[in-house]
C-alpha cells in the first residue's frame, strides 16, 4: 500500500512538472529605469544572480495578459522588469497550472516569489511575505446591465468568482446566502455572468473593468457593495528569502510617480490605482510625525451605508473606508477602524473621526478638521403621495426623522416650525419607519437616499425634493493636539483627483447591499410574488386537468408513431442486404442483422455477447485487423473505414469494412456500429482491368520498339541506296542523267525523311530522346539551318531573310534539337509559301543571366495561313491541315516532333496565323550562358596521312582482322595482325618501339581488350616507356563502353562498321615512333584518298550489287585479291561459328560466340545477323530461347553466305566485261 502511494506521488509530481513551462518577460514601458541605492550587503546579494518567479493560473488583465502564451506581459511584467533592472539581477519566469501549486513551490524555496500576490487584510497570518503594493485595487461586484439591480430579496444567488483559497474563505463568511461558483479564470467568471449562467461576478475592480470594457462591450454594470475590501497587488516572497523582500520593498518606493502613472496609463488604469507616496511634499516635521505615528485609531459608524457599514466578517466597507485606503496608499498611514461605541485597548493612538458633518463648533477650531471630502445636499423622502415641500403652507404637520446634525436641525426648526424632527444614526431604519408610516418624512443627504431607495425601497418611497439649507459637508475630525495629522490629511485629500472621488461616489451610490438581510421589508415583494404565482399555478393545474385527455391522446399517437419508427428501423437493419452489427465497449456483439449471419454461416445465439476473436480463429490476421478498427473507433470516437481481406474457409473475401461510434446520453462512446460490403467481385474486375491495361501498355511498348527497330532496319540499306544514287547523279552530266535515277534519288530522300520522323517520334514517346547540352555559338546554329534551305527558297523565288538581336552569343544548349526544330519550321514555311518572303528572327529577352538567358526564334512567312481550328490541330501527330491540293507529301509528324523537342528543352512552341496572310511560329526557350571558345575548325581538304605508321591489329574474328588490315595497307601503313591479346602483348613486349599504333578488339576470349590495355600501360609505367597510341574497337556503340575503354588506358574507341574515311581520319594525328618505310605501289596510289573521291565508273551498277555490304564494294574496287580472301574468311568463320554453337551448352561460351557473331556481321552491315548476335550475347539477361536463336542464326548465316557467293560471281562477271 505504501509503495502504491509512493508511485502515485511520483506520478503526480512528474505530471505537475510536465505542466510547468518557462515564460519570457515582456515589458511594455519605455522609460529609463531609476537609479537604486541599496545597502551593500543587500545589493551584492542579488547582483548578477537569478530570481525565479512563479506565475499562476490563467490571465488576469491588465495585471497578467495572455496575448502570447510564451511570454509574460502586463502590469506585473512591467514592475518585474523595473525590479530586474534596479537590482541588477536576472529574472526567470515559470508558469504553474494553479495558484496552490505555485504557492507551494515558493514556500519550498523552489521559486523565489510570486509575480502576483494579494494580501488579505482579514487574514491573521500570511503564508508569504507580501511586498509593498505596486497597484491599488479593491473588490467590486458585476451584474448584467439590463438585469434587475436589486437584490433577490434574500434568496440564494449564484456568484461567479476566480481567485485564491483565502478569498474563498472571505466570500463564504461575507456572502452566506450566496452560492459561490468558482471559475478557473477571470474571463470565464465574467463570461458566465454576461451569458446568464450566474447572477453576478465578484472580483477586483481593475480586472473586471478591463474585461467588461474591452472584451464584453460594457455588458456588465460594475458596482461597489457594502463588503468591498482592498485587493492591493504586490509580490509574494518566500519566507526563506527575507533579504529579497527587503530589497524589493526598498526598490518599489524609489520608482518615480511619473513612471507609475505612465505604466497605469498604458494599461488604461485610473490614477487611483497608482500608489502615490511621493507627491505630497510633506515637511520635515510631517515626515517625522508619520514615522512616529504610523497607526491611527479611526471611529466609523456601523450602519451608514454607503458611506460606512460593517459586514458580518467585522470589516468596514463604504466610501469612507475607500477614501482612507487612498490616503493610506499616499502616506502609509494604517487606520485601525472600530465602531463608535467600541473602545480598543492598548496604548493610546491619535484618534480620527472621518465621517463628521461640518458644524459651527468645528469652524471655530479649523485646525481640528480637514477640508470636506464629500458634499451631498439634504433631501426629504416621503411615501408616494402628492405634495411640495417648498410650499410651506402646504407642507403637512407631522414628524420627521433626520440624520443627526445640529446645524441642519436648527435650520428646520427655523423654516418648518410645525415639523417635529428627531435624530437618527441609522438612515435605513428611519426609511423603514417611513415605509411603515410611523413618521411622515425622512431627511438625509442625497447619497443615502439614492443608495437606499435604489436597493431597498424601489417603489414605496420617493424623494420629494431638496431643502434650501446648505449641503452636508463631510469632513474628518481629530482630537486636539493632532494638528500635524490634519495637515497631512489635507495634503493627501488634495492629492486625490476629483474624478476619483466622483467615481467612488458614483460606485457607492449604485452599490449593492449585502446578501444577508432578515428584514420583512426585503422579503415582502418576494412573498407577494410567490403568493401570486401560486394562485396562478392552481389555475393552471385546473386547466391542465381539463387538457389532460387531449395530451394523453397526443401521447398515444406519439407512441404509435414511435412503434412505426421502430418497426421501420428494425426492417431497415435486419433485412438490409449489407451485413451490419452493434458491439459494446468491450467489443462484445450486441445485435446483428440477417445478412451478417448469412455471410458467416452462423446462428445468432452463437455470436451474441461474444467477441469476434471468441468465435473465429485468433491466428487469422484479418480478425486482428477488424478488432484493431474497433479499438481505434472507441479511442478516437471517429469513423474508421478500410479494405479488409478475410479468409473464410478456403475462400478469400475482399470487404469494405466500416465502424462508427455511437454515444450514450452523456455523450460518451458506448460502442460501435459496424458493417461491411463484399467487394470481392469488384476487386476481381479491377484486377482484370489492370491486367488488360498492363497488356495494352506492353503492346504499346512492343509497337514502339518494333517501330524503332523496323525504321532502323529500313534506313540502313536505304542509306546505301541514297549514297549510290548520289554518286551516280554527281558522276554524270545533268543532260545525260536518266530520269529514272533522278526520280529514284528524290523518292529515296523523301522516304528517308519519313522514316526519320517516325523514328524520332518513337524515341520521344519512349523517353529515349533527351537533350545533350553543349557550348555552342548560337548564330552559327541559325546560319547552318538557314543555309540548307537557301537554295530551295531561291528556286521558288522566295526571299529568305535572317535577323538577329542578341547579346549572349555563346550558350549551353542542344544544337541538334534547335537545328531540327528550325529546319522543320523553315521547311514548312518554304513549302507552303509560293511568293513573298520567309524571315527568321533570333531575339534575346530581358532576364538574369544567372537564371539563363531567354531567347525566341521566330519563323514568319507570307504563305496561305491557317484558321483557328487548323492551328489547334497542326501539332497533333499524323495531321496535315488545309485543302487536299494544299497538302504536301509527308507524315504530318514534323510540327508534332518540334513541339515535343521544344518541351524537352523546357521551351514553348506557339503559332499565330491569319488565313491568306501567312503564319508566325515562335519558339521560346531559355539557355544558360556558355564560355566562348575558338571557332577555328580543321580544314577538310588537308591530307589524312603524312607518315606511314606501323600498326598492330588484334582481333579474334578473322574477317574483322583481315578487313582492318587491308584497309590500313591500302592507306600505305605497315600492319601486323594477331588473333590473341596474350600473343600480341608478348609480341609488343619483345620490341615496344616497333609499333606506332595498336588497334584491339574489346571483347575477345581469354584476355579481352580492356585487360590488354591495362597490362600494356602497367608495363610502360614499370619500364618507363613512352605511351603508345591505343584504340579500342567494338560493335557496341554505347556510352558506358567508351567510358570503360578510357578507364582501361585506351586513347579512344572506334565503333563497327568502320569505313576507310573514318579510320584514316582517326589515325591522322597519331605520333610516329618508327622510321619511315619505303612506299609501296598500293600505298602510293591510295594514301589520303577519301572514299568519296573514288570514281563512280569503278563501282558496279547499283541495281545488280547487293546493298548490305558497302565496305566490301570499296575493298573489291581497290584490292580485288584482298576482297576474295576476305569473303572466304567470312564464310569459313561462319561455318566454324555454326559448329561451335551446335556443340556448346555453356552460358558464358554462348555469350562470347554471340559477341563474335555480332562483330563479324558488323563488317557486312548485316543488321539482322547483328541483332541475332546481340540477342545471343544477352540471352541470359533478356531470357531468350537459345535453341530458337541458334536455328534463326543458322538460317540467317546461310542466307548471308549465299548472298556473298552471288556477290563474288557478279564481281567476276563485271571484271570480265571490263
């Protein structure tokens, strides 16, 4: 048991600690801090130290504002900031959830003091050391402006309040008949009264006035009552730190009045809230008198409300005590109040009578009285009957009671000799006698009349008028020998602003009487009202009995309607095709419908009162998922909807399961209502739909791959056809050129363009076409494109113009894409323009170069133009606009490709056109600036070879090895061939300076080309040899292959098929390491001669020559003997390859044979055989069937061999003819 108590205590302390949070001090005054002179022990004790201050509970405007929950601001924050500056210390603020928690922390020494502390005068012992007050305040009562201002005739009323336990004790003692309702904050207490939850609200004047004025639009009337007490605010210091209390009490009086007034004004407080001890300008004698006589014995009447009265708690309340409180705040005097008939013991004190009405004997001794602090005219109060006191002849004879005052009594006797006047000290008792008609009139100062008639005699008595006598002037009187006290009191009264006294008088004139009252007059109206209401209720009961049968009939009708509703709900629940159920907070089944039982194939009595896991297998994961949904709904109180897969038997069901919380009458979650919809069929349809979509996507990808592959396969032989036709057209004069050749050449170029568009569109759609930015000279890109179309424009009589206005010439972009876009736009412009001009404009926009320069390329023409509908359609693939006679031959892909290329460049292509006036295509794009570089290009006509080189060729494939050797020999170079990298490495190591150049295949059995390059470079570094030029040769034209070549130590990488011009251009600048060899006849005839310069007559007719091997045609023309050897080598290699394929089952060996086949096929440019070799090389990664591939390779090799035989026969026949 003790252990449990310790655990609970630790838990409570931990929870409380978690609610304590630090605050930042935010002061809003802008005045200079006063200099503070403290005794050295005190000043050194706090200099550069930290004072921890506790802030408790909710906000208390304007003392503590909660505008920002992370900061502490308000009146208290301003004074704390002054203390922090004056003591040269640092203040740390911590917010506590309650006042008791904060006070306990201060008492234990965990905090040094409370930021807001109100010392209760009625309390004999204070738990904390109260500092001098820095704000004067008092208690008030607030009630709604439009409510009854009178008391509830002694009936218990609810009074809202917010404060400390000491204040609660005071309220319970003072307002015994009231029902006190405590609220956590002042705002909540005021709001409760504003919105009618409580009748009144009790609190301090500053806070209630602030909230009523600024947050509730003056919805309350703020009044002082007979039980008003001072609620002056200061700091509450821990008893463990008395030195801190002394330091603060020394610091607060040194704050100048100007700063105090400025702070009060900033928070919209009246001057009477400010402690004004400094402005009285007391003399030295007066200061000395104050130090010797701090306590003053004060005699106050018991029953002269609202000026003075005593509560059941033995406390004096009224305007006179409030004035004394103001004097205390200015002078520090402590007024010890007692009733006039009481004589307190102890040492004699200076006596003060603050509630004296000026009389003639006082005027004879002016040094014994103060200046008047209240003036109120005498009025006469009578029962409600006509009459005018001012007309003496009509004033009735009779008796009157008046507040005791000899001067006024003499005046009445002089002016109303027939009126019998008696004295009284209790105005309220006198008015009660008047109401009971025991006297004919009551004569009192007006402040008494206003207060009592308003609160006690609202309708029975009236003020009939004023008297012509001098008003009653209330002064303070002292006994002889206390003239210095009178001087001090006069100065203090003069320092009180008149508006403060007026406000006090107005507040107490409208103040409420105490709740405790036993007078019959207070209950008379209430009793009469109760009797009247009771009679009315009896009549209502009789009427009720008469009306009862009708009510019963209506109830029976309601019951029938309720039964119908229950039947409807029962039918809706039980007969619904959707499974539904109800479970309690323990997830036990309360009810379910028939669909629930049918789905689970179970009876009702087997599941009612049981959990889901009690009925089904708990190892089923879906059961746990559903039960987790129950718990989530019960905890969060919100609906939970999710898809659940339920294994029921051997079948899987897909359910859309939902749970909703239902609540009891208190709003607490009492259970869940749930159900599900069987979506198994829907999910099956969705899966089928997804499968169909995947199939369609796969078919689309296959279409794109097929389109790209077929375009490539068609374009490869087409290039050979175009090349041969071009040679034929250039080798013959125009007049002798056959019309068939001219038409064939034109048609072949058009066909190549169409296929190129289809291939480009396929690449763009598949995402394979991406821009490759490089530094380009933008005007050259424009000029190159325009130059291509200038002849075509001139042939149609069209003026082709170029205009440029740019500042950045060098940019980073993809020149090929820009060229392709501009070429397409120019082609269309020239194509659809019959006369006029075509203008190309390059302009640069205004933009930051750091973000990239903005450019626009405009192509405008004077053609036929387009309509709005045509402008929307031209960018779609395979679309041509215009009349049929205006449409040109083409695919309709050009502008679609341009639009896609523009988007790839993060640009935009738009068109503006007017039918009959022409069109303007504008391409907007952004490109970053590039570094300028040398534009000088090597001259194309310089000789390719100046020295003969000694070249070592390494290739395991005999046809490749033979072809490369013959190409180099025809160029006049000395060639040594090797079929193995290991053999070649040994050969080179015997004489490293023997060769000028090494060309090696990258993929070979044993040591491949990459390993060969690494071994060679390592040997060079080890023996300090100069590096030799080393080229790699491969059929895989991929970027990662080239990177691998360079990383292995090669100088460059060549790709198959390799024509003679490309090869010679590559080795042009290769450095020579060996002496020149004598020229051979073959070398002398072919050195430096490009393939394009071979006479066309030396080539066989293109219609009879196979077009899949242009390299063989060049070799046959230049070296017929080498061509025969090469063809025999290819056929022999094919036979050996087929035999190896049929005998090999090893996966790695098959991949090597596939690579070898691809390399040999690249010599012939046999694309079908190359593709089969690639598939065999990648068969393991791509999952191809090896047997089918070998069969297809055998068939294709046979076809190639037969074609080579036909080619050889044709070559021999042509040679004989020649």
